[in-house]
C-alpha cells in the first residue's frame, strides 16, 4: 500500500535532518545539566554551539506548516474529486439512457437506407401497375377489334344463311298465299330487323293487331316502332327490362296488361282514338285493359318509317340491342279506325279470314328483312288450334 505524498516528503526531510545532526554531533560534545521534570528541555539554559539546533527547529516548524497546508490542499482536492466523480457518474448514467451521437448517426443512416428501399419498392410497383394497365388496354383494343370482326362474320354468315333459306323457299312461295309467313328474330341485336314498305297517312284513330311468340326475359323487347322526322317515339310498342308492356304515342305512355313471354303464340290488339286519347288492349281476343288521356287530340303524323323488331332512337335507326325484340311475329295489320271487340275476337280465333289492315296488310311483298332475320311459312289458326 503506497503512502501519501506528504508522508513520503516528511520522512525524507526527517532523514536529512537526522544526517545533519549526526555530522554536528561528531564535532561537538554534550554537557549534562539537570533540569526540573516539568521543564521543557528546549527551554533550558542555552548550550554552546546551539545554532544548528535552532536551525533544525525552525526547519521542522516550517515543514510542519507546509505539511498542514498540503493536508488542507489535499482535503480540498479530495472534495473536488468527489464532486467530479459524482458528475461523471451522472454523465455515464445519461449516456446509457440516451443514444450517443454515433448511435444516432447509425439510426439516421439506417432510416435513410429504409427510405431508399421503400422508394425503390414503390417505383417497382408503379412500373408493374403501369405495365398491367398498358397490357389491359392492348387486350381491350384487341377484344374490340375481334368483336367488330366477329360481328361482321356473324352478319355475313346470317345473310348467307338467309339467302340459302330464301332459295329453298322459292318453290314454296309460288304455291303458298303471300300472308302465310312469319318473321323470326332469334337474337337480341342492334342490327336484326324488318321494315314495312308502306308509309302511314295522318291518322286520328287506329287499330294494330299481330301474332307474337316469345320467351325472352327480361322483357320481350320492341315488336314495332314508328318514327317521324323530329319524333322518334311517334308510335311504339315495347316491353323493356322488368317493366310491363307499354304503348307510346308522341312520347306519351300507357301501360298494357299483356303477359306473352311464355313461349306460346298470342294474339294482341291495341285500339286508340285521338278524341280524349281513349285506348283499349286485347289479348287472345279478350279485353284486358282500357284507359284514356293517351296523347289526346294529337293525330299520328304521316311520312314516317315503321320498323319491326327494333326501337328507333333516330329516324330509321339508332337501335339498342337491349330493346330489340326476340321471338317470332306474324300477321301484323293496321287500320285507321277502331275495330269492334267482335272483329278483334274473330281475328284472334281465325274466323275473320277476309279482315285485313287497310293501312298495313301482312304480305311478303310489303315487308323487307335485314341483319339475319328470317321468314318462315306460318298459319296462325293451325298453330293455335
């Protein structure tokens, strides 16, 4: 165990003083003098040659004073050391609880690396999404082109089939009556239809009768539509979606109580008069509904186009496949008057064989077909009975 510095200094000085005293002792002699027991030997009578002793005594006193000062200094330094040690301990505890600047630098570097990694990942995902969108656009364009091409092929095939059927029926046409036919619309398209050649006169009353067969759902579509310049819905019969069948005159609507989409032949008839807009609806010869205020005092305009199987949004066109008629149609007749209930009943049970429309009569020469619609031999009474 090492001694304090001041202790080592004290012992060194003591050794020096003892050596000096030994030298003086060799050159002097001692005189013994009796002194009282309670007297300090230093206070006895002066000795000869006492100079060195006085010097030693003074030196010892100085050393004692120096030692006391150093001791005080050491105590102060110890207190300072304790304070510094306490501060150092507090600094060390804070350094353990808080990341060092070096660690914070590492965290910052790691954060920047993570940001770069996420940014690269986002850019890769954006590239993948953009590539996928471009691929879908190319596929969409290819599908559109294929759809247009396929549609053209279908139309050509249907027209070719129609031509072959027409050739096969040529022999039958010469032998059968011109009104014994039906038109078939097998698909819901915007290009398959028939057109009546006759032009309508201005009419203040009318009756339309026809045979229909359909099992289309929802809605059988549009059996017929008549458009004039400036008014596409001058006269329309339509069953679209889940709505009931309706008749439109000059865009005014009346709902009809027909139920015909059961795949069976049905005879339907609608009468109307401009006076008060009175209307009546018949199915299979029986009245099913009536009303008024359907385009009152508005005469049906002349000079329009009558289309079978499609609803016109423009004069002679603007067809919508969702509104197309799907099924079979025959004996479409139109009069410029209101038929009686008896006349309508006789048409429905095939007893009025000579009653034909004076505005539109059902003859093959009067109806042209387009887009793949076909004509077949048909006799209503034989089909119904």
